[in-house]
C-alpha cells in the first residue's frame, strides 16, 4: 500500500502573508515526513452561510497569489470553482480543479472542469450515497478526462451534523480513482442559528487516523496559523502547528498496515 498524500492549506486566500506562511509550512512538514502534498486554498468562496460572510479578496488578486505559491515554492495547487465560466480561469494556475460537494451533480460544471484537462476532484455531496458518486466520475470521464478524484466529506446527519461512514470507501474505490477523506469539512456543524458554520476540530486526528487505517489514498486538511481569526471556516480548521505531529502519527499507522 502506497503512502497517502495530503491536500492542505487555508480555506481561502486571505492575503499573501498568510497564504505563503501556510504553504511554506505544509511543504516543509510534508518533505520532512515524506508525504506528497498539494496546496489548497479557494480564490473565492461562494457557498457561505450568511450574506455578510467573507468571500475573498478578489478573484484575480487571489489567483495571482496562488500562481506565485506554485512558482516560488514549486507546489501543486488545488482550488475550487462554482460556475462553468470559472473553469478556464482557475485552470490558468490550478493543477487540480475541485468541485464543491453541493455542486457535485451539476453536469455542465463537471464537464467544464473536465475539458480543462486538469485533474478534477469531486467532493461527495452530503446528500449522496457513496455508490451515487460513480455518475459524477462518469461525467468527467465521458468529457474526455480520465484524471478524476473523489473526496468524502461526510453525510448529513440531522439538521446540524455530519457523519463519516467508513463503509463507503469500498464503493468509492470501485470507481478506480484516488479517494480522499476531508478531515475538516466532515467535522462541520452546519446550519447554526447564528449564521456561522461550527465545527469539531478536536476530532480531526480521530477521523484522520481512521481514514488512514481503512485505506484512503489521500487526506484533505484545512489549516491556519490562528483558526480563531481565520476569515472562513475557522471553526473546523487544524492549527498549523499541529500538522507535523499529526502527520507523523498517521504515517506510523500507514506503515503498520503495510507491515501486516
């Protein structure tokens, strides 16, 4: 069994300083532990709980910062899109175009992402069974792009919670593509009455350990130097200084499985 890879970064590009701080740390930590990595940050956030929630610093400025991270730090970039028109724009920089969970059934969006030729990472909708994700994968492949990945990010469990059903990995892997576990958004507490999504970042280590143990190919972890001051999704992000010790533990779990 090969080692897992990591997709990590802040939820959104807040400014150049924080983006580069997180990118440098993610790169250094992954090189130290020996884990392949991608840097993830959204240049724009469209799915927000409140009208007043932060959505970004401007699409062009944010994408230029991601381009600089890619060039200066030699990192592969993951960012998400929300409309067909955004696909070509994001593809100027992104190595992986990510489809948000709420949009995973949008045929035109999937086809537009596929036609960029970039790898397409489709997040499983909170409302979908693992088996149903084959249709999203089929849409990308039918558009002529074989480079597709699936990310599990939890299933709606009542109005204010999500749950990860690890039994679903078998159905997801049946699509013959990399399968990733989103260790942060799976711990969201959506639809809070105050209009800000909550979370349980104290459980990131728990579900990440389980994810590595059952054989996920990759992990998705949003991280920030100070989650309490993050402009988006701070309630479920891992503090940046906890990334290294967590990855060391996870690599030991994967090695133990390999040694069986």
